[in-house]
């Protein structure tokens, strides 16, 4: 297997992106988004104009995707936000780590001064641990802010990292 490459997403990547994000978003375990979105709704969400979207590939096969955006507008636009998803067959192989490192570099290139994750679900222990290893701090806990389809109401974390 060759090295993982990350590149800007193209229109032709949508079927691969959909294959990755569709099951994750419909499961409703990690993102605060309507779980009943159809393909058009998923596309409108992931590929919205505010998102700079990337794909991660191994040997020409898309195994991950992420978006980068300003977390807020106006006087909060200097803080970035991202969403990441990895294909099931590629989980545990460093794809999320590589995408996060790439996103931090890209955010710096775009002039962002920090990155914030608004709603990291506490039951997503792998993501919480990875983000902490990559320098993010839990700066807030939102008590019972996420209605997990299996665990019921669970905490979510606000995670933050300065980039400058």
C-alpha cells in the first residue's frame, strides 16, 4: 500500500464521499445532524459552499474525507472548524490522524488562528483521544447535550487548539 494522499475533493468524488458519510450520518452517533437526510441533503451539507472539502486516498481509493470552514462569521471567523470521516475498512490505520494534521496545516495556510470542535460526543472515545494527542484540549463540557441513539443523553465536549 502506498502512502496516504490528501487532495481537494472534486465533483467526481461525490459517490465515494457519500459512501463514507452516508452511513455515519444516518447512524446518528457522532454528528449533530438530521439522520433522515436523503442523498441530496447529505450532499448539500458536506459540500456546502462554506466547506473546503478534501479526500484521503490510498492507491486511488477514497478512504476518508474532511471539511474545513470558519467556525463562526464576523469577529469569530479566525477560528476554524472541521468534520472528519473515515471509511470503515480504513479505520485504525492513521487516516483520521493524517487528515487532522493536514487540516491543521491547511487552517494555518488560510490564516486561521485556532481550531475548535463544537460538539465532540463523549462516547466517541477514539476521536476524543486522538484529538487530545494532536494537541486539542477539552475546554468545555456540554452536559447531556447529545441524544445518542444507543446510550441516550450523553455529554459533548468543546475541543480547542491555538494554531499561532
